[in-house]
C-alpha cells in the first residue's frame, strides 16, 4: 500500500494563502511587494482594462503576465508536492486562467459594471450597474458552457479544475482584508461574528436532522447514503459530504456522487439567490449576506454569492435611496457564517464517527481516535482566522499602521479577485448536468430539491432575519 501523503489540497491552500500573507506583511517594512499585481478596471477602452495595482510603472498587460507567471509557478510547485503532474497543470491552468480571468474582465465593461454615479465618466446614459463582481457571473456561465457543451475540451483541463483549492486560498486572503476593514467599525464586526456563531446551531441541529429524517423515512435511503446527503445538503457541501463519508466509512462513490450534486445545485443557487436577495432584501443587507452563507452549500458558492449580493445590493441602495454603504460587509457576513460552520466540520465528523462505531457498526474492541477530529479539521479556516487576527492586531496599534494596512490590501484584493474568478469558472466547468442523469440518481436529486428549496433556504432566511435584522454596513 502506498504511503499516505502528509500534504493535502486543503493544507496546500493554507500554505499558499499564508505565503501570500507573508509577502503582503513586508509592506510594514516599507516594501511594496504586491503593487505589481494586475488590477481590473471598469472600461470602455480595451487598452485600459488592466493596470498594476499601485506604485509600479508597468503596462497593464505586462502586469497581467507577471501575475499569471507568479500564480502559476506557486501553484505548480504545490501540485508537484501533492504528487500531481506539474507540467500538465501548467498547460491546463494557463487555459483556465485565460478563460476564467478573461470572462471576469469582460464583466468589468462599463455597460455591465458601472454604477449610476459612474455612468457620466464613461459617457453612458444607462448601465446594468453590477460593479466588477459581475465578472464572476460571466466566469461561472462561461465555465458551465465549457463543462456541458465542450466535454472533451473540459476533460483536458482536469489537472487545473480545483475550485475548492482556489476558493480556500481566496478566503485566507479575504481574512487579510477583513482584519483591516473591521477596525473601521469594530462594534459591527463583533456583532457579525457573534451572530455568525449563533447560526451554527441552526445549521447543525435543525438542518441535518430534518434532511436525514426525510432521506430515511420518505425516500428510503440507507444510512450510508442518508448521512453524507444530509451533511452535503445541510451543512457545508463537498467538504462535509466527504468528511461524513469518511467518518461512517461509506463507499468512496457515495460522497463523490453527493459532492457532484452539491456543485451543481450550488451553481443554481448562485444564479438565483443573489438576485432574489437584491429584490427582496436590499434594505436589509446583512440579512442577505448571512442568508447566502446559510443557504448556499459550498465554500466557494457561499462566499462568491455573498460577493455578488454585496455588489447588487450596494448598487441598488445607491440608485434607489442614494445610500452608499462600504463594500465588503455583506460578503463578510456570508463568509463568517460559512467559516464558523466549517470550523465544526471536524467535530461533526467525529460525532458521526463515534455514533457509527458505538451504536450502528459497533464491533468488539473497536475504538475511536480523537486524532480523527484534527485529521478532518479544514486547515484553510485556520488561515482565515490567523490572517484576520494578525491584521486586526497590527493595524489597531496606530493610525499609520492602519494606513499601511489599507495600502497593503490593494494588492491582496486583486489576488483574491483572481482566485474568485478561477473558482467561479472551474465550478462551472465541473458542473456536468448530464452526469447525474446518466448515473440514474434522480431520487437523490429529488431529495436535494425538496430539502434545499422546500426547507433549508426558507429556514436560513428566517434565522438570518432574526440575527441580522436592522444591522447595516457603515456608510462609505
């Protein structure tokens, strides 16, 4: 039997995220380490799409090339350490980067991205007003087209189709930004964190039990299928389904099939829920953010949906009432709720493993190892918390350090946007809508539809309203 590798994709995301964080910290020593990173601009002239972030006299496409090479080299080294094929990754990642970031750049065209207050600067009388985050939607749609209509082409990109890794790196980077932004409104930050913690009880104690009961009683699934399905639908998508499958020793195909369902329905939610939130909850922005975190079942989908909702609601609030809220707080609500849920995946996996071992599959002399909790703990969550707390600690000491922090996150924000764009595109590519029907698992889809759209999103909305009603981001 081959020796189990210490390095996993989750740990690799943590290492890459912390490496980028360490580079960013050099700004406090007077070194502008990320100012050359490419920045996307709202545009009507294609020559002005790209510029370096700050402090570097580079052409836009030169900054783009430097950024591509930098990210590719880091990730290729990581893939090689994982035991993957570095050269195959480089070839497929080049295509993923060009298409994913290219669609994102198209979404920054002024007709799509310019908010009402920006139209005059671009000579426009009308625009959709979705801000730059509209590019995420185009990246997702582009990925769906590639994955479902060009399957042979999509298969050649397999080595670089790693949406969970990309989003985990992005979330670690997001912790850097939120650590700085939290100091602008510390009381609101505390409220968001506390309310996010309260939401955990809802996700685990209500969601899981109901979905498991429905799957067992009304759809007659075995425990092997019902437990990963309940975790995938109700808690944290792919990560929870895989952790649960391992905890109860399900056959490998079970969490894989459930994970496919999660990815596909995440796409559906991402294309629908942010626009529902814009229509119904634009006066309650933090409710909308928390709703994304509780209702969308993958890390990438939840955070990305929060980012889209952030852009949509901020644009609508400004257009309708002239209110200009600070960007990022709606995303923060979604991220915090989702991350706090993630924190407990390892604990939940341990609880299920104990139940299966002690009550369901009890064998003489079999014992649970407490080390399994740590084995299943999502490492990227540690990175998110660490970057958030370190930036919060450093920047709280003086106004000068806070100003340096604000300059620092200009570069990290652009890296985060790139990894989000890669996440959206690759989620779309791996969402093969024909696969589920070919596998003959329509009953699983029905459970997912009933559980998600008949129960979970509405309970999530109620809980979000209870905890976040009346809470608003600070004014810009």
